[in-house]
C-alpha cells in the first residue's frame, strides 16, 4: 500500500511540474567565506540567489549563509566536494593548500588587468583547465565576480628598501605570500576577521586585505600609517560560486545556464563597481593622515625576481601548476602585441 501511495504521489508531482507556470522549487545552501557586509566580495555572493530566483521564476535559488554558519570558511572547499554543503561563495586561491594551481585562477602576481585575465580565462583555455582540475574534486566552479587591483599592504613603518622587509610579520594571501617569504617576510594567512585585531595588538607588522573601499571600512588605517601601491600581488582577483558536481548535474539545463548567465553579468558589474568606488575612500584615507606610497622600481624588481623563483619552484613541484602557467604565459605572449599597440600608455 505504501509503495502504491508513493508511486501515486510521485506521478502527481511530475504532473504538477509539467503544468505550464508550475515549477518545482530548489533551494541550494550556499556557504560563504566572506561576510555579506563586505562590499562587492561579500555582497555579490548574497545577491546571487535573488537574481537566479528572479530569472527562474523562483524555481532555483541559493540561500546565502554567513561565514561559519554552516562550516568554517577554511573547510568550504571540502564541504562542497563531499556534498555536505551544496555550494560556496569562494575564492579559488583558498584551495591552494590542496590544489597549488588554484591560486592562478584567483590572482597572479605581476599579472594582467581584468580584460586580459578574463580573455585568457574565457577564451584562452583557462576555464577548461579549471573545469578539469576542480572536476576531480567533484566541484563545478563558475566565475562570478572580479575586482580591480588591491592595495599592496599596510605597514607600521615606511619601507624604502627590500632589506627592511626581512623579519616583518605580514598577513598576505595567495601566491603573494610565497613571494614575500622569499624576501624574508614571515607571511601569515590570517582570516580577514583576525587581521585588524592582530595589527592592533602588534602581533603582525603589516597586512594586505583588499581595495581601499574595503580597507577603509575595516579600519586598517587606525593601526598602520603607511599604505603601499601598486597591488603587484593581485592586479585582478576572481571570485566564484563552487557547486557540488552531483548537485550541478541534477539541475535542469536552463537553470545551469541561468547561473552561468547571472554570474557573467555579475563579473561585469563587479569590475565596473570596483573601479568606480575607490577614489573617495582613497581621499578619506589620506585625509586621516595616512601616508600613501608607491613601491620604488628597485623594490618592485626584487619582488618580480622572487616571483619568478616561486613560479619555477611550483612548476617543478606540481604538474597542474606547470600546465596552467604555460597556458597563461602562452596567451600573454600572443596578447602582448595587441596590448602594446591597442592601448594608450598610462598617464
């Protein structure tokens, strides 16, 4: 009897779903590694669900969960991989400890601006490589936001030479941390929420977080008086929604296409918004007495040399890193002529 009732219920559900205008509703639990209060990098994640719901007429949505509400931010990749959580608002570079090549899909030291980086990702083989690598972990990754250059970091003391970096304790993310370690820095990958208190207590000497818009909101200027540019370590930063592959494949084709289309729109919006909203925070930071610096050519050259060493080491250690770096480098070499001829030099 129960089997018969279950069969009837299943048939009735299928009939209802088939009626025009009536759709089954799917809500995917989305854990985030960034709070929704963070401009762009957090708020974009919180906007994904409502936008997808609008275009699917409520058939699909993502329920945004603040960091730690479902799983610790550091465990988001594994949680999505095994299906403990449906999806995560994520920065692929946070998986660097598991997948060294993942960092190249978030930010590349001395890398390109957003147009060139996106050109490689969408049309130069980057997306196919990341689909393959992430797919081994049962994860579908959809690029969903991109940021303008970050600041290079906040320092308690003015830095005029590479030698002054030695021994400094600094919070820095991703591949940039490996570079700074080459220069004698004790690099630390602290969560954003722990970084300002660490600066306040003096347990670190310097820190990089993000763009001026977010740095000002976090109050970094209260504990370090020197603000350095350019952001050589993150000229562009990518953010993605990662989804368990079984969950992704279980969605109707139109819903998968909707997620991809919404994310492509959010990439464009985040770049434009990120570029538009940095000028006023920079003026406010300077008005509070912070000294804004640009790195000297000698310091930048030392950082670039250290980066080249890191690339060589990681390429030797990890086959995927080597393959991704070669793809990225080939594209940039081909693109170089267009970059040189097509754009005006910087003012």
